[in-house]
């Protein structure tokens, strides 16, 4: 059976905030060291930043980079990460049982963003695990105050005369998780987040603040956590965070392919909770969502990997090698975010390099694109504009986790110049899916491109030995005529169909 939907510019979801295409650099494994930063590498610049990685990050189209964690931030002492590199202390990183050299710190992070270009903005987390209001304020003053105070002058002394201008701040990380150093109850965290937010706004009322929501929809405290935290922080923060990682359980690929069902319900439940608190507080303000960690992550093996560590520097950790199937799921998660662009105004693919990442590197060697690189890069490039309201009429399939799920998952974005891009995933592992889209009120005459990521072997991957094994390919036969777009979506495929 054919999957169908209608596109009509009169029916929209909302404008895409470029911050939807954010990413995340944590001091974890080799994300920083031998990832973005490797002094002495043939492609490294004078600051030790790898030029080959910078090129790939630009190609990926990343718009914000969250830093420095993650779980790492709950033990982070920002003072350790500034000043002459040779004087910086080595510290235990409790989150990842590693030794942190602090060779890469705040100034290097800002230098990295500057090299990426003005389209990429910082998103800095403060430590609300082992620290509190005073340290957050000190960091903010060091980073953002123009000069004439001890901490802003110290920044200048350290070689950064210009303030960093960090606007977007996370108030801690996953404070609902018992694994978090300094884990708190919702009431404890809500108070601390509120006091930190209030104080940070005393320095600068225009900072944008993200309060920690839940580490996943499956957390026992989910929704009650958000409600309690927001009761304390509603007038003081702009966003609440969501984190979600997906992997197949017991080989159940059909449920894994429908992971976006969970992601969409998570988003909708958080929106409902935010609006419920807003209604109770009789507030006109709307809290938006920062989905600041999301990805496919084969997490089951991580705990054992981390427990076995004896405080090494930059160990190989969470280095998932993604398949075509993983990339199709990731594409579907991107579609879920775009479908909720009215409320999800920040999102960060976790993470950027080596650690559950679209970009891989070898120390002293090359950098290459994982399969998951392609859907993200295409969505960032063509997913800017107004999201059209797509309601699919699709054949379905049975999943153990989510019951009946649509085989087609889709969205469409209309750019300012009137071109429209359809993003579509066919979740079927066995069958091609015919697609028929009715175009109403859209003056489109030409299929510019239909690109697909699919492979006869859904387990195919890019590796150091074969870095270009998987790349998107053009699809023939996609047609536009008589107000209809028709296409055939290959089994297990991520598709980008561009129309003008
Ligand atoms: O991204 C890896 C880890 O996942 C982060 O450190 C943490 O916030 C989450 O649990």
C-alpha cells in the first residue's frame, strides 16, 4: 500500500530554530583529546585544533556546541581549565574514571568555536553537582564581563581580552540521575537552579537558561521532576532539557526503528507538563524545550567499560561504530525534532567526535564520517525554514515496544525562497514503500534531488579501513506533476527529496 500525505503552506508547525542542529563536546573518552584537539597532529593548527575535524564539523552544519559535559560537568572546576596550559592541574574525573589534564579548557573551547565560524554559538553548562551559585557566577564573570574586575581582568591576562559572550547556559546536567555526582531530589535541584538563575540574571538579565529535565522518559521521577523544578524556576529559565538515547534491546530491530515514537511522546509529555505548570502559575510565559542530548547509543556495554578503567587519560570510550540501520533511526529522530520545532528550540546531538559521534578520528591519523553524519548534515543544510504540518496516512507494522507504528515517518520544511524539502524514513526492513504527496498551494515544478541512505547490507558501516563504504546515493524515478510528488522509498532508508 502507498503512504500518503498532503503539504499545504497554510498548515505549519513553526519556524526551525537553527539551534536545533546543535552538538555536544564533553570531556569524555577521546571527544576532546585526539578528537577536536591533538597538538602535534599533522592537521593541527598552532592551538592544537585538528583542521581535518574542523572541516568535517563545518560540513556537518553544527550550530551550537554544548560543553564541557555531560556527567563530567558535575565535578568540573572551571578555574582548572584556564590560564597557562603548563600550570593547569591534573584531576580525577569521577564521571568517567579518567584523568583530566585540563590541557584543553575554556579558552580552547571558545577558540574552537571561533574557528568554526559565526554560525556556531557556545552553550556552556555550570556545575550544580559539587558546586553552586558562587562558582557559576565566577565563571560567568570570567567568561562574559568586559573588564575592570578581578575575574574579567584575569581572562585578559590569560590572553582573552574580548569577553566570550556566552548567552546560553545549562544549569547543571542530569541532576535527576542517581549516577550524577551531587545528584539531588527535584525540590533540592529546583531551589538551587532557581537561586543560580536569579543570581546569573543579576549579572546579565539576557542570559538564556536551561533547567535540567529528565535523563529519559523512562526515569521513575519523569514529569513529577519537571513539574517540581518548574514550579521553582518558571519565571527564571527559558528552557527545560530532555535527554534520550536509543538502542535495540534483545535484537528487537522493529521497535528500535520506531524509537522516534518514544521521542515524540517524550516531547509532547514535557510540553504538557510545562504548560500545566504555566497554567497553575497563571503565567503567559512559555517554556521551550532543549533536547540537549539525543542519539543512538549502544549503552548496555558502557557501564562495564567505565568500571574497568584505572584513571587513564582520554581512553577509548563509547566509540560506537554506526551502521546504516543506526543512521536511519537517527534520521527518524531528526524528523521527530523537526516535527516539534515550535517547542523544541535547542537540540544537541550527543556527541561530536569519537564518543557516540558522527565524526571519528585516529590519533595521528585520519578523520572520517560515520553513517550518522549524513542525515544530520542534510537536515542541517536543508531543514531551515518553516516546518509544514505533515500528517501521514501510512501502512503500519507491529512493534513489541510501541504497538502498531507507521512505516513512514516524515516531515517537510519550506525555506524562505519557497523550495521545499521532504525528509522521510521507510522503517520497513523488507519492503520498498511507495509515496504519494499531494501538493496544495505550493508552486513547485521540479524535483531537484532525491537522495537516500540505504544499503543492501543494513549493517554496513564506515571504518578506518573503509571510511567511504556508506554514502548517500541519488534515487531515480521520483516525479512531480499534476500537484503530486511520487517516489519509492527503499527498504530501511533515510530520504531527502528537494523540490522547487
Ligand atoms: O553523552 C554521554 C552521557 O550521557 C553524558 O555525559 C550524560 O549527560 C548522559 O547520561
